C-alpha cells in the first residue's frame, strides 16, 4: 500500500519541522514537500502530486484564503486541511464554502490532525464546531480577518466607534482626525463589505464580534 503523500504550507518553519518529525515516526505517511508562502506552494505542487495539503491561512505573498481558491480551482482532487490558530465561526464557514476538506486548530493535539486526515480520507469533512464570539470578550483582529475583508486597523477602530453610536464628528475628535476623513472611511468600509447603510454595518459588527 502506498504512503499517503503530504505537503505542508506554513510560514513558521519550526511548525513545519515539528509536523515532519511527527509523520516520520508514523507508518503510511510521507511528507513530499513544504513551503512558507502561498506562491511557493503553488509552484512546488505543479511538479508534485500530494494527496493532502496542510494549509496555513496566514502566509505572506499569497494568503491561505487566496491560495485555497487557486488550489480548489486547479487541483480539485487534492484534499486540503486548513491549519489555523483561530476558532472563529466566520473563518470556518469561509474555508468550508471555498472547498476545504477540514480545519484543524494549531493548539490541538497530534491526534486531532490524524483524526482529520482519517476523516477526510474516508470521504467525510472535518471541521470544529462553529464557535460564536462572546460579545463581552474583546476580539483579536487576526490577519486573516483583515485580509479577508480588506480592512485596515483604522477602519476596524471606526466600525467599533460607529457601534457605540458616535457621530462622524465625535469619532474624528476621538481619533484626532477630521470629520470628512471619518466620513470617507465610513463610505470605504461600506463599499468593501458590500453594505448599504449604518444599521447593516452594525449588524455585521455584531456577527463578527466587533460590537
């Protein structure tokens, strides 16, 4: 029986080394390559045919979401397991919708990774339970979240202040910027998120744990 061929894509080499060491101790697995960014991954697998790709979401040059889209379009038969630090409902839903086969948290155990591989090899999907964000807990705005919605830190600050029912002038005073600048930011935010008005923005904020 052939070994299951695995390719790892993550921007932290120490994590890649740990995963390689783990699989080297097991029978039936072979790590055939690794990459530290999305572009390198796509170049590497053009000449290699892994059965499974372990894909980090937060990578330079081409992030995990964009890489996932390209992989799913060009390599529909390769199984893809997302590696993530974040147990966030929005990220899980997004990767599932884009065609990932599984989603494994990096703070999980080695058995979690093995369970994910066994599950997807049996033709099923492996995703953690979608965890709603506690509105009383400050949300850490991950690179994945900001890249996904193309938001800047300033724009996230403004969204939070809009949810506090502050006017553009009040937001400007608080952030030491002009009212016109705030108005421009608000217009850009709505455009990026595809929203029509402030109530829709507030609803978006609540759904993503910003408000």
